[in-house]
């Protein structure tokens, strides 16, 4: 049946092409016979025939005259078929259908309303933004999803400003949060003044959403306002997110040695307690100027500031502080400092820089010797996948026989096997390693990957390799 439908669809397409090429009608008028054929297909109760007709609506039968006929067909269809035709009219992109689509936002059927919202992503005008914004928090989940997607993609002139206006006027926190995410995805810099105000909101969710958006849209000159937002954020996941937003803004400064400058300029004006809060953010940015401030902090007598200084060092974006982290992990009398610094050392050890692969692996091995628990050991094995050498494979294999570590070791071996340039020149050794994976791994997907790699195939990993 499926093959017959494919052949029928091909015949229909050829027939349409023949009618279009030989007919005298104007370029925007494909002719009544052709349009009638599509209308009949879309009206058919068989979903497969409907699908063929909708394909013609989307891609083949052009012109405003045809669009009008398709719009006239909408009220004659079942709700599901009507939703399908609305979607097709949206992709078709002919604004002749827009008025009818907007009217269908008042349809009693949710699937029709959702389809109309999706279509407005292609057909909508600036004046439709308020209706779409309203649907972000009204109706069912399908409508909310459709409204969000369409507000992200609509490209009419002045839409960014209109969305910003809706964000200013919004009172519902859910709508505010959704609109903040939309302006972030649209990279709407027109929203900057509003986002900077919302970063100081008393509502934690609004403040967090605004700070996240500012991480993508703010400029170095906006750092003072972002710091105000950070200072209003309680410790935990939301403060971590706010720190990362400031880091992202500073990371866009081309000269790495100057990236901390905007934050350091604010730092000088802060009180002691505020400086403690901001210290970990300085660590995320890195650079020699930030390092000097951190070293002063964890060498001082203030315990809270010293804690913040060590945390800041553990946030460092590169391996330039690996020696300091190793020293703390080996010698500190504070168990928290040892734990934090060891985790950070494991993270930065494998980062690609001027060090050789052998040097990166040697530092990772040192981290392994300092680990005290299986969680830390498994993290070391997980990070080893970023060092694409046979020495790294051998290092991981040495932990394959330990039940508490074997599954993470299996995953890392399989992820290293993904790289043909590493696997192929070492096939015999890799095949033995993959045999061990096949024998003990409990994840059937990884076992399948291992077998396929042994056959010389390449597959797309389901997880990202650490960088």
C-alpha cells in the first residue's frame, strides 16, 4: 500500500507539472482543474491521500487564487484535517491566508487554534504579536508551544519592538518568563533595557530568566547592572547561573587579559560582604588581574573571603591554575578545600591548550591518586574521554575490572573508539578493549556501538565528548 501511494504521489506531481507547463493561465493562477484536484485530495477521508494533497499545497500549486480556494475549504473539513491544511498554508507562506488563519485563533478546537498559531510564525504580522503573546499562558500545552515557536520565528518588521512592548506590559510571571526566553532566542537587543530592569526583580524566577538572557545579549558596559542582579540572588543554582551570565558577557571581550576589567571596576566600589559574593564570578572569568585578587583573598584571615577565594580558583576557566589546585588538594588541612580543588583539577586537567596529550593525561592520573571515593574516580574516568590517545585508553582499561568503576570505564572506551583516526591504526588493541566492554557492559546501546566499531563502522554518539 505504501509503495502504491508513493507511485501515486509521483504520478500526481508529474500531472501537476504537466498541467502547469502546458497551460496558458497566468503565473499566479495554476488553473481550476489543478486546484480542484488538490482540493479533492485534501478533502479525502483517507489520510494518505490528504497527505499528498497537503504536500501540493505546501510546495507545488502556487498563486493567490489557489490560496483563496484552499482557505475556502477550511470550514468544510474535520478539525484534524483543518489543522493539517492550516499548517500547510503556513509553510506555503502566502499572506493571502493570514486573515483566515487569525480568525481561527477563536476556533473551539484546540488543535485548530494551535495550528493557526504555528502558521502565524510564517504568515504573521507585527500586529499579531499580542494575540500570540496571550496564547503563551492561555489554552492548552499545544497552543503554548505553538505560540512560543512562532514568536521565535516570525520575521515581520518591528516584531522585536512589539515583543519587548508585550514584555514590559506583562503582569503574569509565566508570560514574562516565556517572553524573556523568546527575546533571548531572537537575540533581540532591543530588549536590553527591560531585561536589565527585570534582573533586579524581587521575583526569583523572573530575575533568573532575565540574567540568563543577559548572558547572551548584554554588553561589557552592562556589567554593573548584572552585578546588582547577582547580589540579589541567593546562593545555589540560581547564583551559579547568574555568575555564568556575567562570565559569558566578559568572555566576549577579545583580549583575554582585559576580560575581568569590567567586573574589577565594579569590585572596587563594593563592600566587603558584596566582594565575597562576587569573588567566585571573578574566578569564572580568569586572567592575571583576577588571579591577583583571588590570591589575596585565600591568603587572608577572613574565613568567608578565603572560602570564596578557593571557590573562585576552582571556577577557573583553564588549566593555568592547575598547579595551585594540585597544591591545595595535596596539602590543605580543610577537607572542603581538598574536595573542591580536586574536582576542579580533574575538570581542567584535560582541557586542550599548549600542553601535550601526555601532560594532560599525567595530570589526570595525579588527580586519580588523590581521589577518596568512587564518585570522584568515576569523574576522572569520564574526563579521560577528552584525551584521544591509546595511553588514555590503557589508563581507563586498568579500572575495567573494578565493579564500582567498570561501567564508566566501558563508556569512556566506547567514546574513544568513536574516533576512527585513533581506532583504525590501533585496531588489534582496540578490538581487545571492546571485547571487554562487550563482556561486562550493562548498557545495550554501548555494547551495540562496541560491536559496530569492531566492524569498522562509525556511529553518532548519544553523548557529547568532554572538551
